[in-house]
C-alpha cells in the first residue's frame, strides 16, 4: 500500500518517523524488527528440523537390538510350488545386520536383518536365483521365498534356527 504524503507526515516534521498509510500508522523500524524476529524463528525452526531429521537417520540401531540376530543360523528352504528340488539347507551368518552364506559352495547370498528382525535376502547360484523375506525372533525365524531358474519358477517357505 502506498504511503500518503499528506499533512500528518509534513506538518509535524515527522519527529517519530511515523508513516501514515491508508490502513494504519506504523513505525518502519518496529516493522523491520518484527520481520527479523519472525525470520529468525523460521530459520531456527528449519535448522532444528533438519538437525532432528539428520539425527534420526544417523543414529545406528542399538547394539543390543542388532546383536540379537547376530550369529550362525541353519536355514531350511522348502519348495511348495514349482519343479525345484524339494528342500535345501544352508549355513548362514548374520553380522551387524548383514546376511551372508557361511558354507563352501559357490553361492552368492546377500541380505539384511533389521533391528526388529525383518529379513530380506537374495540367493544366486549360476542362472538360478531366489529372493526371500521373513522375520527372525529369538532363536528361530520363518518366511517365504520365490525364485526362477532354468525354464522354471518356484516358491515356498523357509525356516531358520540359531546355532
């Protein structure tokens, strides 16, 4: 809104630096200070929110939660659908939430275990492969898997026990 150059601003010499506007009187200095205060509050909120979000992602899971699933596991994979071998048993190692194969075969196994026990894993052997999900809890675990290989697809369940 435009300032009025009327008698109020001119007659008194405007000793308080008041500005007459059609909608109100105000001191520009106070308005500027209020704007700085509001901007500072906004910036503090943005900085604090960014810090809080960063802290949530940067904090590693507690050692107690991560260590609950760490160790050696025996995993039985059972085929329920498709023409794959009826069952496989694998030695699996979990360390710091990372899943790996603990046997001698040339098998590629990789996956993760979340602090709450949720498991995601993939297995590859030559042209065959499978993906599985499930949960480990205490000394046992279970889940499902699905895979594909030489002209066939298969699916089933898996069971695990801690050794």
